């Protein structure tokens, strides 16, 4: 960052290529379109996805929860996480009770009502959005739609790469309506099941170091926030849309796996089934 300040003070004109100045192409750590393992990108498109910081107002879009699934298999996998209960107003006809009551009442109709039976499981869904997750929008939208259908008690929040001190509900207003994570830690009870969805693909310091976020300077590391979340909601898993075969080649996938105590599963039907079994145990 100190070097960047010097470059900004020294540079007087546009540059392309090269290894020093702020510009396009080349191997300079400043600019965009070039190749550098830990550069600072100024605008432009994300090509190599290796930036330490991004100086641009990036816009992410919300996932669409009205997507029609091409298959019911995702819903079927999610149904492993079920605990049925009857709560609330008695607005459903209890047919067996009505028949028994009418019989006891010498044939006079004796209506019995009961609360609707529904899945009482409570779910917190944290969704990684933007950047490399753009490659997985379709499967994430299918999962999101299925979750909205299967879980009556579902709360969802978005984050980018790793969870830090705030999340958001609406990506179009994420710069204005940020939700502090400490508020969530006090809002939802320990009976909630926590599900992260993300490819866990980023730079290691985004997880391990304060200031590691590529968009702002976070005071505490992502690892510290993940520990707080999983301590508050110990029934937690991480669903990864990247192929499980690629995980050993990505250092940060291993870091997240360790932080999740090995509770990472691929976002496949088999992975969903395994994850739901663990959460329902």
C-alpha cells in the first residue's frame, strides 16, 4: 500500500504493459488486465482472480428464488433435514378427530381442527455472491429455490469470499444496508442449522489476516468470524459448488475445511444428502 501511494504521487500519464506503473496489462501489481499473483485491481474485469484489493464499486446481484427446478432431486435431498410439528392457529380439519368426535356425539357433527403440520427445522443460509461464484449461479439459484420451498423457517444472507463483520440481504443495496454479524449472533437461537454456500476460493490472507478483505479493511480476520458463527450455531456445514476433486489443489479450501471441522460437502446430490444427514443427527 505504501508503494501504491508512491506510484500515485509519481505517475503523470497513462501506462500499458510493464512491471512498475499503474496501468493495463504487463506484470505490474497495480492496474488491471495484467498478470500478478497479488495485485491491486483498478476497475476493469476480473480475469485472473488474484487481486489483493479491488478499487471499484462492484455490483452483485441477488439470487433468484423463483427459478423453476429442472429436477426435484435437490428438494428430495433437502428433505432429509426434517422435523415435523404442528404449531400456530388450528385452521386445518382434523378428519380422524372429527370422525371420532362425531361417533361419540351420537352422530351429531363434532368438528375438530388442528394446526397445520410443517417442517419445524430452522435454517440460516449464508451465500457467497459475486466474483468466482458467478460461475455457479445456476446451481446456487436451484438450491436457493429448493430451500425456500422446503424450509418454513429460513433466513438467508449474502457475503463475499469469507464472512467478516457484516453481511447483507439485498445485493443492490449492500453498500447502504449492511447487517452487522454480531446482531445476528444475538438474534437467532442455537436451534438454528447453519449452512454456508461458497467455493472457498480466495487468497489465504482473506481468511487469516485482519484487513484481508479485498473490498475494505476488516478489523478481525475471517477465521475469527467463522469461529464465532460455528460456536453460536454448532450444527453447521459448508456446501462447495466446486468439484471435490479440485479441493486438494486450493489452499483456502483446506483452511475453510479445518475451520468447519471437516464439515464441507460438494454441492451435488450426494454431498447434499451427506450434509443433511449430519445436520439432522
